[in-house]
């Protein structure tokens, strides 16, 4: 059981105008900005302990080849929009993306909360990843920042994005990927199933409590609230798109390619993950 803490204000816009969206599953909604978040939620110490557990990344290592294809897809999608220069990967995990990306940037750096992931990054790729949260680390500035499925885990998306803004050079770019928890067809299907037969997922939005999943998600973004979060931090949003997030092989990989292509072609808002590109203005 994870240690929990209760909130009295929205972690994104700091409004106290929050209401219960699904009280039984700990989901609240801010009536001011529309952001949906867990309340109560796991504490920072509980999250750090969870992601440093022994064997936490065993699944990643088993799927290492399929994950390499995933990171290559993301890198290919990112490169046309990158700013020339350096890259900081926030929440670098075991360092697989940074290893692939370093030939495309003048220098690369990473941050990570999990000690076990940092050890794997050093052992497998020779990378030295900074241990800690981006808000507390002393870091130089960079020309690009990636946050791939990180923002949904942090306690304060507002503070995290402001820190990213400060760490970017003028004209620098930030690339953010998050689950499309609220509007994806998978969440809708899960909610319908939970209404028919109650289970461990919310009948309102089709998601489990943060403490009931291996991935502790504290935030549940839409394209609208993600864009609002970026603009609030000072960024100029350049693009909101789809994150080609799938780890699969064989027929399943073909199926995922097709699902992604159909959503791209028809501009459907129900794909599972979002991709946002934003820029720090020159002044």
C-alpha cells in the first residue's frame, strides 16, 4: 500500500475550484482549467521507492529490441522539429533513447528518479544519468528537452514545466509525450465495461487508481490541458500530434502500425498517446 497525500488545489493552475469526478477511484477535476488528477495521490517518497524496486525494469529488458524500434520511431518523428545543439532527456529510464539520440545532438544528458534505472544506463550504455528530480538538480541549459511519459508521474506539472522552460536556451524545443487517458478509445471501452461489471477501473473514465497499477500516473491529460500546461509555463505550442507508443512484434506490431496510421489519416482524437512540441520564444 502506497503512502498517500490529499490536495486542496489544482496542481496545474493552483485553483481551489476542484470537484470529485469519481470519488471512489480518487479522480478530481479542476473546474477552472479542466485538468483531471488523482486526489489523494501517492507521495514523492512512495513514488521513488516504487520505481527503485528490484526488478522494476525487467520487462523493459525482456522487450529491449521492440523498445529500440519504439525509440527509433520517436527519434525519427522528433528530428525534423529539433533545435540544433544539445538534448536533455527528463526521466531517462535505462538510457536506451539517449544512446540512440546522442549521434544526432552535440551533447546529451539525462535525469532519472530510479537508482536501478541509472545503474542500468551506466552498465548497458555507458551513460551517466543525474539522480533526482529536474526541479532539485543543478543543471546547465540545453537546446532540446524530451519528457517521454514523464509529466503524468510528477507531483506538480506546473513546476516541472516551468523548470524545463528555465533550462532551455531561447529558441529551444521541448517534446512531451503523455497518455491520452481521458479521450482514448481504450479508456472509453474500459469505462463501459466497468459500468456493466464493476472492476478495478473507474466507470467514469476507465482508469484504475494510481496505487493499483505498475505505472503511477497522477495526471490525466487531454490535448487541451496539455497545451494549456505548456503555454502557462511560457512555451509557444508548435504542434499537438500522436505519440507512436507501442512495444510489439509480429502481427501485433502490424496491428499497432495500422491503428496509428488510421488515427493520423483521419485526425481522430481517440489515439492512446499524445505528442506535443513547443518552443521557448527568443525573447
